C-alpha cells in the first residue's frame, strides 16, 4: 500500500510559486497563497514567489531564472491553463521542459473530475522536468491548487512516500544532460 515510511527522514525542498495573472496582486493571490501555505506546512522552503502577467516571455523568463537557481528544486505555476486568448502558461513552459510528465495531467484530471466533473477538461494542467527542476503548471483556482497539492504533490515531493517519489530520483535528473553534480 502507498504511504509514508516514518522510518525515513523528511527532506525539505526549495519550491518557487509563480502566479500567472493580469489581475492578481500579492494581497488577493489566493491560489499562490494556497500553495505557499501548503508547501511550508509540509516542511518545504518557499524559495521564491512572484506574480507575472499572462505573457509568454514574462512567464518563461521567471521560470528560466528559477530553473537556473540551485536553491530551487521545484517550480509550481498557477493560472493561465485555460483556452482563452490570454491563457498561455503551457505554451510558455512546455518549450523549457526536457522531459514531459504526462502522468501528472492524467492524475490531476482524475482527481479534479471527482470534484468538478467534466469541467476538468477546461484545464491544460501539465508538468515536466527542466534541467534538474520539476515544473508543475496548475490552473488558477485555489481549489485546483489544493487538489494538485493534496492529491499529488504532497506525496511525490516527500522523500518518505512509498513505493516511490520524485525526491529520490532528483540526484539523477541530469544524467541525460551530462552536466555534473545534481543540486538536490
């Protein structure tokens, strides 16, 4: 059965949170706050937090900076995953990914379906690995952020989670890049 092995140590990660929105400010960014609160409550470190407009270059620039930062192990974005003209987060992020994580989207939609039914198809949530950094692209609602964190990320970003998790493979993420010592 999957679960936490209490005999193993918890390994805190540096996680950056990016809210993509033309209208949010730090005072009313409920989705970014939801993620920041959950990740710090779990024992991880909020490496950075920012808000950028729905603009491909602004999104890509911020994520590139975090991917290059050895203090950031994981990037989570929230917002811009729909189908309107301003929803460009997947287009901004996917070219940065060295490897896609198709299973994330599938599991996210399965969890989301149980909460909001077929409306889940209105999200283009995605994920992958950029260099040695995991990147997760979530919808902009606090509920979607809760579902992704509670149903997937809290487990996969916990070294104690069995039968396997992302933390245990972090030291080997750059094998395909041939770039020296991993940061985790």
